[in-house]
């Protein structure tokens, strides 16, 4: 349990919504998101990273992520595989929720 003398940050959970960009295909986005997932899960600070496609809207995806701390998430955006995915402009972020587990 943390107290005011503890310097470690809590585990960070992320829920992020993505939608396929105009003039892009859901299949291409899905393929590249799978590549991103396979690379991201290898990152030192990544505990969990999963990509889910919405059943009712195949142009929408949700990312569920778990990071050891905020710094690990920040480092994720400095990784080549993350920059490569973002450069493709296949999806747009619709929301990002930063969460902390209660128990």
C-alpha cells in the first residue's frame, strides 16, 4: 500500500478509443494495430496491451493497456514502432482514459 513517503507511481491503466481515419480501411488498420501490439508488449514498461475491434462498428477499436507507470507510457511514444504506426495516419483517437485500479 502506498503512503506519502512512497516515491513509486501506481500502475497505470489506459483505455483508448480509436476510429479509422477517412479514406483508410478497417482491415489495414487492424493489420497495423496487430503489429503495434506485438511490438508494444515487448517494451520493458508494458505489462499488458491489447487491441479490440468493436463488433457493431468495425471502424472502431479500443486499446486496453497496463503500464508500470506514467514514464513507461511516455517512453512508449518515443519507440520506433509507435512512431511508425502513428505516421501511417490509419486511425484517430476518440478518447483516452487514464485509470488506476482500486484493488
